[in-house]
C-alpha cells in the first residue's frame, strides 16, 4: 500500500513546518515526514532563536524585518492558537558591536533602505546603556589560552543598536506552533519516519520509509536540516549546486548574567560581539545564553554523520565562549561545569541559505538554514511556497527569478538571491551573522 499526497516535505523543523503551513493555506495536500517524535526536535531545538536584522544582503535584511512583524503577531499570523502553548517574542533590543568584518556604514545603508529603526552609539553611550560592559576593542578574536587574549584593548567600541531586536523564548515550541497551524489547515505529519531511499517513478517521487509504507507525491521538499546534504545525494540533486551545505556541530551555553545586567527592570539587550567571537542574549531566570560566531582562531567542527554527533556541551568549547563573555563583562562568573546544549546546524558555505528548485522536476530545497535563519522562518514558508507554485505552473525560476512582495513592509525580494546557482556571497562575514 502507498500513501499519496500533493507534496511531501522531509523535515518538520522550523523551515519544514513553516513551509507546510503556507502550502496548506493554498490548498496543497502536504505530508511532512520526520524521524523525530515531534516537530522542532532537531537543530531547531538547539537554536538561540535571536531576532535580528543585520545581514550582508538586502534580501536577508528585508526578510528578517518582514518576519519581525509576523513574530509580533504570532497567533494572527498562524491563524490558530495552539492549545499546547504559544512561543513568545521578547523585544529586548539587539546590539551589534563595531567590527571590521561587518562595516557599520553598510548596515546603516541597508537599514535605511528597509526602514529599520536604529541608533548609532559611541563607546560612552554603550557603557551607559549596557551596565558593566567593557567597551574595549580586542579584534581579531584570539584563542583564550593564548597570551594575546589577555592583552589590553587597542581602542574603544561603538555599536549599532536595533530597539526591535530580541529573541523567541522557545524555538521548539515555535516549530510546534507552525506544525499545529498547518495540521489545522489539513497538513499531515508523520513522525518517527526515517527515509531510506527516494526514487523518481514516472511523474512522482517515491519515498521509502523504514518500517512503514512508501509515500508518493509529484512535489518533494528537502527541509531536512543537518540531514539535507544526505537527502540531496540520495536523489542525485547536487550536480548544478554552486553553493555547498554541510552539517556543523555547535554549542550554546548558559550562565548566570552579571548582577549589573540583572538589576534593570527591563531585559538587557542581545549582543553580537564579533570583536571577541561570541553573541549573548537574555534567558529566563536572570541567566544569559552565550554562543560562538566562528572566529578564525577556533576550528570549525564539521561532521559527517549528524546522528553520531555528541549532543553534550564540552569543557573546551564552554571555557572558550564563557571566558570571552567574561572579557566583555568582567563581573561574569565562570562556573566550573558546562551548562548548555549542543546541536548540529545545516550550514551553507557562505552562510546564506538556499531556497530553490533543483534540476530535478518537482524537487525543491530549503537548506543551509541553521544558525541564522530561525528568525526568518515565518517568511521562509512563504518564499518556498511562492517558488513551488510558480515553477509547478511552468515558470523558469533559473533564468527569470521569482519575486516575493512582503505583506507588511511591501519590500520586494528577488528570490534568486537564495539560488543554488548563485555566486558565493562576497559580502558574507563568513560567520553565523551571514
């Protein structure tokens, strides 16, 4: 016996669930497969869930700004209230410390074009607005076990501040909300389904699943996160990809926030600190999350098999990231035992995602998203749905890129910016910041 659908999505993370919702809204019978037991249990659950607008491309900036409005009106956007709870957007503000890797003027020009409010802070203002911060410039980041790391600063940092930045309090729940809204509109979710093979049979894709009946559909969407490169190879869809994606292990740690930050009635802002190679954001209970921004002095942890990854935080990575945070906030106490999470991200080589058709009929990808696309999830579903609808109705997206008009801002997105055939983004920071 074979199960059929109009479209099959592999992956029920934040991207797959958002795509399912938009397809279902258009009346597409979507079936979503995931090897986990519920939506958002993979790399989505390990996201820091930052809401920021600092990207190196117009499409990245405009998409993140559009998504902000959808996060603010989450239930209205979903058109459904999940009885299991709703993820919530915390508007605490977002600071990007000055760093040569991300020129301030380029960001200002993109923010002005998008209509994004911002403030330019000098070092004195930064010190007044963020209590207890060391405004010293230490760039470039150094290994924490080197003598250079402890050298005096060679200048003072200013910053670019976005009052509308913040974070989502539960990334896994956000994916579950999207899945619940999609199911409410008719999408079908099949969990604990491990894909074994994928074949093109006539005009449909046949997906063979371990221990279950196969499924068939004319449209197949790869939203498998860290497993996306394996799915691409399974179907033989990599021949014309100029941009490669691969799984990378990452860690995010939690510590008690410095007292100076906890004393305020309002939440302290999230901070992108590429000067030291970290980012920080508030967490519940007076805590702080600390993640890394892939500084050149630290080795990247590319892995072959996401299923074999160590999902426990390591002492080495913990000490590196928390020690850097303590350099920025001297009051920060560094506990002896790591506390945090590890996950596997699906990373494009220029840290810009691929939302595209492929050379194979009916096969689409929403990949290379991990680390910096959680915040864009509400619009990613719309982007993929727009591409799928156009291509399935005969449009040649490769030669004439599909455009998407943002509903809240009216901004135009050239979706060719996310093409598998694009040139490598020359303005990319080469980090999670995109």
